[in-house]
C-alpha cells in the first residue's frame, strides 16, 4: 500500500524588510520541535485559499488580507507524501501569536537562526532569496556609457538580480562586459547570471547562468555550484526546467514586446494556468514595467523580468 497523500495550504507571511514568520511544531505532533511555515491540511470540500484562512485563524489568530498563490511543491516524508501549496502573504489583519502554544520567530531567509527546519522548507528559503525584479542587460540598444550609468542607478534603487544577455558581442567582448557588470554589482550584493555560457560564467566568477529554451532542451545536467535559470515559452519547457532542478524560470512573452514583435503573447490567463501547480519561482517577461509587478503577483509569478523599462 502506498503512503498517505495529503494536500496542505502554507502561508509565507512576509514583512516589508523581507523577514518571514516561522513556527515551531508543538509537542504531541509529528516532527515536534521542528520549524515550519504556518499552514495545514486542506480538508474535503475546501479550496486551498479557504484552508489557508482557516489555518491562519486557528494557528495565529490572523486573517490574510492579500494572499498570492506562489509555489506548489511535492515532498515525500517517511510517513506520507505532501503537496504543499504556498501562498505569499504581504498583508494581514491582526498580530500573529501562537494560539497552540507554539513559539514563533521572524527570520530572514538568507540568515535563518532557528533549527531544525522541516526538510520540505529548505528549498523555499532559497526561492525567497530571489528578488522580485530580474533585470536583463540592454547594451545593444543603449550603448556602453548610457547602460552603465543606468546600471549604477538601478543598483542604487535596489536591483539585486541581473542577466547579461548580449548576443551581438563576441565571446571575448561578452566576457569583458559581464566582468564589468559583476564589478559594479558585487558591492551592492547583486547577483549576475550570464546567458548560456557556463564555462565563461565560472571563469569570471558570475553567480549563475541563464539558459535559452534551446540550450535547456540540450542540457543533460545543470551545473550545481551556481544559480541556474531558464527561458520558457511552453509547458514542455517548464517541465524540462523542473526536471533539471533549475533555481527559477522566466516565462514569456506575457504581453506584446518590442524584442519579439511577431510572437503571440500568452496573456495573464495563460500565464496563470501554465504556472499553476509549478514548483519553481517564475518571472513574467514581455511588456513588463514597474506597474506590472502587482498584477504578476496576483497571477502567481515570483516577480517580473525587464530588459528595457528597468533601465529607464
């Protein structure tokens, strides 16, 4: 007989400073003493959202005022298989307190000081360390001086994840350009991914590599020592990125875009349907600007990627 299968709604309560709320499982429950995100089993007849609200009330005495669907991950414990439906909650009513006597702790995902964490939650912390904005370089249109002036400004404004994508450059030129970007980004704590060139990324100390859909299809194994991202346009490509355990994906084009004027945009409904039940953070790309972020969150995106609007 197979293991019991359970679906659960899980809340990521997140403060503006990035800290998230964890609770310690009380004595008498399985995995007592381990730390986890608030949430619990979705009962028969409940939607994930209604289960989320019930659990938040029962565990913490609060009500979510905004709850964006985020990741859905399957995890196999020794005693059961759990499908975890995570919601990002930036706004709630009430002050969280342990109604079951459980200790609570606000923690920054990059520096968690409580232990042990439930095993299913370790990759969630990695995902939470990804910022909501993914900037894509635009040297080709802007030129060197204008691009680097804009890069300095956007780093000062808080951009912390950048993809270097300049196909018009030779291999040597792209390497030198990426090294310049890294030199500016590092003092701000920003991470830089190089498009498609794993060996070059290693050589110049980039934080990761971003694969095109074609490169993703040809990939047999992802490099483990760096961030790995992928461009996706179809459900098959999303599945491929999941199989290779990429850290995140970019799904495009969501809206009409100057870069690919002939490509049919997905629209937000298709984006939402393709992202549903997906375990990796998804950035929306194509026609995005700063005002698109809230819409992207409502449709399940981790954030947005921009190649033009980010530098304006």
